[in-house]
DNA sequence: TCGTTTATTTAACGTTCGTTAGTATAGTAC
DNA sequence: GTACTATACTAACGAACGTTAAATAAACGA
């Protein structure tokens, strides 16, 4: 940990602090203390507290969710979503905190207007992405659009349970719930 | 608004501030300014910032969710849940903010350990309550327990969308999604 | 070896925070 | 009318905040 460059270590510690105490509850002094450097070093690498926070959200968080969104479309659709959610259980501690922090900002916690707009753009892309994935399955069923919405809603709660609330969700429970929503449109479900 | 007693008005303004800026981002001075009273009046009615925050969560929030949890069990089960979620669209501004603040604390935002424990207790009661409501319907189906879990997960996202994200969810969309999860166990579903 | 850039420090600036001491006003009981 | 209590204020305390100025140490090409 100590051989990483200081800039990176500052960011890692900052993620933990913003997570535990929110933006206003986090102090540059406490970050510096945990990093083990002096206070102005934070300002040597980041021009302000706000810039440090923004870099975490804009780079770390959005890079992470973009990577997460790259689902392997080869699988059966229930497998695909099960793997996606289950994989969150094994995120590294750092990435989990980044993810959690992003969700907090998304839920209008501490960010500012600019970050909220970025989040809204991101949110708007979620439903179309899953609609595309599910399109082959829902073409011929009457409430296909509602199924997509329901699945996305279910996924969001499970993501929150794992990433934000730190709960472990077993693979078969995840699969069961996804199968309940997708029952009727996908072959290979459990029930 | 001005004829209410000062103690109540302080609490109402505090709810708005804690909501917008989090615990640490909220200042007693700003609350006093918005209330239109002097700063020490806050301390006349509340012994500290923390006590003010705690009263909002412990009394206002838990009173609200207990009231919300009193579902009218006469209806068809899909009607029951649809009405429950749809009704959240019409919460008063104040109660919506109280609800939102509670959810933020629940998602480990700004609170302390004691409040988090209260929240965990509350969370533990959710699943059993819905299991009891759904019991007549799931007795004879193999994945009944998973259906309960899935429904609760779906409800949580919808609550968040309405209360935290301030989205309006139309009644028929709510009903559609609930019916998808409960399809097969309840008569009277849409699809 | 010297000059320059990079990395790091101590010390402090001005501001704002939560909180309180001290005081004034208004109503009420006797 | 006087003592008392509830309600309100002005002013200030000490502490902590984000941020910066100034100085020092290390690294490195010339």
C-alpha cells in the first residue's frame, strides 16, 4: 500500500472518508492523517476538496459502472443477470466504496448540481440498455415493457443491498428472483 | 405556517435542511435564519444539533413508517400493494422529506451507530410482515419465499423512486410490476 | 557543482461552526 | 405591584474548517 504513489493513496483514503462521513463530514485534515502525509500535500495533488470529490465520482465511479455494464451477452439471459449481480459480492473493497459513494450521490446526497446531472444522464441510459438486451425475448408478449421495468427495479434493489448495505446475496437467491420476474419470457428459469 | 409553535417550525425547517445538505452540511445558523428566529432559540427547544436530528428520525420517521405499514388487508393483494405504493405519490411535502431523510440514514448516510441499529431492527421486520400478508397465497407454491423476497425488493425500489428520487409513478405501471412478480400466486392480476 | 524543478513540511490566515453566558421582555400567580 | 417563569435576543467563546504562504529537502540534468 505504501509503495503506491501518494496521489493514488490520497484518493483511496478520501473514498473511505467520503463514504463514512459524507462530503461535508469529511475533512482534509483527517484524510491527510490517515494517509500519513501533511495537510498541504492534498492540495499539491488536488486543487480543492471539491476537485478531489469530483475526480472520484467522475472518473472512478463512472469508469466502474461502465466496466460493470459490459455484460457478456453470450449467456442465457437469466444466467447473464445472475452473474452480473452475483459478481458484485466480490468487488474489491475499494471499488465497492466507489460504487457506494456514487449511489449516494445519485440518491441526492451530498453532490452538487453538475454531478446530479451526470447521474441523471447515466440513469436515463439504464432502461434502454436492458430493453435492448431483453428485446429478443419480449417482442411477442403483451407486457414486455413492464417486465423490463420490473427487472431493472429488481436489479437496482439487489445492487443496493450488496453494494450499499454490504449484504451478501447468494447466487441461487439472486437467480430465483430474476427468474420470477422473467418467468414466461425466458427458457431455463428455475421455477 | 407562522401560527404554529416555534418548536414545530424549527423541526420542519430542519428536516428540509438535513435533507438537502446532510447532517454535517446543515448549520444551526441557517436553520434559525430560515425559521426567522435567533440562533439560541434552537437550543431553547433542542439541547443540541444531534438531538434535533434524532427527534426527526426517531419520532417523525418511525411514526410515519408505522402509519404507512398499516395496510388495509381487505383488498385483493395486488390492489393492496398498488394502493400502498401509489399513495406515496401524494405524501405531503413534509412527510416526503421525513421519509427521504430516514431512507438516507438507513442507507448509512450521515447517522450514527444508534440510529443505524434502529434502522436495522426496522429492516428486519419488513420481510416477515409481508410474508404474513402473502401467506394465504404462497402456501402451496414451491418458490413462495422467493416471491415474497422479490416483491419486497421491488417495493423498495419503487418507494425509493417516489420518495427519494421524487419521481411520479402512475398507478397502472405500479400495478403491472407488482402483478408480474405475483403472477401465478394471485388471482386478479393484469396479465 | 550549481541551478532548477519536484516533493514535502510548518505555521498561519480568515471564516464558520456548535454552543453558551448574559440580558431583556412578556405574561402570570399571588 | 412584585416575584417568577417562559420566551426571546445580542454577543461572544473556543474549536475546527478549507486554504495558502513560505520555507525546506530531495532529485536531477547541465
